[in-house]
C-alpha cells in the first residue's frame, strides 16, 4: 500500500500540468481568433477611418496575415 502513494501524487501533478497546458492552448486559440476578428473589421473600414487610425496603407497587409500570426505585443507573458 505504501508504494502506491507516490504514484498517485505523481499522477495528480501530471494532470494539473496537463490542465494548465490545455488552458494555455485554449487561451492562445481564443487570442488568435480575436485578432482574426479585428483584422476582418479592418477590411470593412473605409479609407477615412483607416487614416484616422494611421493604417491607411497597411490595413490590407495586416488583414491578410494568417490568424495564427499574432503580434508579439498581444501575447501574454
């Protein structure tokens, strides 16, 4: 019986790590999808609106980036 206690505690720690990893993956996917929605909004803006944001020439280039290409400043530490 005493040999099973360490195995059970290792299993619990492994499950906790796995849960944290899954949480980070889900968070990364949610962030990527949010950035994708924001980029699609850029495509719907007219030139005047883009100029107000300072994005008049770069909006299409930004909006055409793949959804997983998240800017570094949006990543959580």
